[in-house]
């Protein structure tokens, strides 16, 4: 019976505490303890001295109980281990009386036997109850682990769904932000187009209003020039002193030159007005034969006078060197005119800013900068100017 109890204690401790996985150091101890129990059982039957071996069994059981109570690793199974204590105590008490008081033991041998039997039954009941509780706890543990696994899977699933939803919301936000930016850009373009359309209408109206008196100026200047020529011819027919005739011819020559200047500048103003009208109209999309040199000259002067209207102090000498070989080219005049206008406007701004940058450090006045227009059949390898790297430009 002692062998069964010892074997049960070792087996129960290994199974309940799962020493193979959780307590490997005690797994080795219990393996050798099992060998020790089997060795005692073999010696017990070979030596055939039950009295002496009974105390060896009792001391071995006490040693196991002491280890279980001493080590904190076995705290979860101490309640079950306590069920062995009555059996070990009654067994040792019976063996003690049998050894010291044999007559007393013989008289109450049945009592000791019943006590050992009840201790054994108590041990079995406690073990059965503990085993049942252990199964319940293990089932609860398995259920808890399963619930934790389910909760972990659900958490992972929810995290994945949240991540997917977050990515979707981020993508939608980016698309919405992009759409808003495009809408703002379109709105700005529409506002700018509306402003340009209004400006074009205003420019066209002003140009039309200027065109009529300008036509009168040009027409009457040409008529006046013809009248001066006729007057000079008629003076030759009149008999007057030579000195008076020369004086009158000088006056008529001055009047003729003045009329020629009026005609020249009137035509220039007429070309500027026409350029304003052409710039305010939308492009037809059809190419037309255009004098590139004349178009460039018109828009250069239009840009110049536009800047002069904004800054009265600005002035520049306009130097042109046109290439007659360019001649007429099939282009979109409105579009090419806008290109020329932007280029010349930027050039005038650069000239003005360069003028200011040179005047400030030295305190000197620079009142007559130059803008050169050289539309030769050449390629400009590099450009120098305000806010542009200073490099030498060369034509090829």
C-alpha cells in the first residue's frame, strides 16, 4: 500500500504540474524518485523483512510530503497532497505501537486497521474530488484559452478591418483633397478667364473709341501734307519777291515735315490699337500670313506703353534690328502676339529692376536703359539678365 501511495504522489505531481513542460528540473527528480520507489518495492519482496521496510516507506513518504510543502512550485496541489497526511500519520502510529507496544497493538489491531482503511478512503475521496476540480479547472482553462484565441482572432480581424477602413478613408480624403485643389484651380482659371474677358471687352471698347479720332488724325494729316505740296506749287506761280518766296517755302516745308511726323506716329498708334484689338479677341485657331517683324514691333511698343502707364518714371530706348529675310510667316497671330507680349513685358520688368539695382548701391541715376530686339535667323545658346545667371550670350 505504501508503494501505491508513493507512486500515486509522484504520478499525480507530474501530471497536475505538467513538469515536463513547465518544471523540467522537477521532471528529472520525479523520474529518479520513480526508480527509487520501484527499487524499494523489489528489495521489499526480495529481503522479506516487512517491519524494517515499513519505516523506510514511511520516511520516504514523509520526505515527499516535506518537498511538496517546502517548494512553492507545488503550491497549486497542496490541497490534494494533504489527503495523504492522515494515511501516513495513522500508518506511522500503527507501526510505532506495533514496534514498541506489540500487545497493545495486537489488542487494537482491528482499530488500527479500520483507521488505516478510513484514512485510505478519505485519501481516495479527496483525490477524487481534487481530480474532479482539476478537470473543471482544466476545462475552464481550455475554455478561457479558446475564448482568448477567439478574442485574439476577432481583434486581428477588427484591426484588419479598421486598417482597411482607414486606408479607404485616407484614399478618399486624398481624392477629395485632390478634387478640391482641382476645383480651386478651375475656379481660379474661371475667375482669371472672366477677368481677361472683361479686360478684353474693355480694351476692345477703348480701342474702338480711340480708332475713330485716330482715323481722322491720320486722314487729315495726309490731306494736310498734300495741301502743303499744292501750296508750294502754287507759290512758284505767284510773282512775289524771292526772299518772301523762300521764307514761305521754308514754313511750308516745316509744316510738311510736321504732317509727316503726325502721319508716322498716327500709323504707329493705329498699329498699337489694332494690336490691342487683336490681343483682346479669342484665337480663331487658323493660321494667317503675318509679318513677324511688324508683329514683334507692335507688341514691343504695346508692352512698353503698358509699363509706362503703370510707372511714369520708367523709360527705355527701344533698339530694333529686324531681319528682312524673315518676311511673312503662317502663324496664329493672337497666340504669337501673346508670346511676344509676355516676353517683352518680362524684359521691361527685368530692365526696370536692373536699373534699380544699379542705382541703389552707387546712388547714381540711370534714366535711359536699352532693350534690343534682334530677331535674326539664329539660335540663342544662353540668356543673361536680372535673376538669371550671368553668362555670355553667343549666336550661332
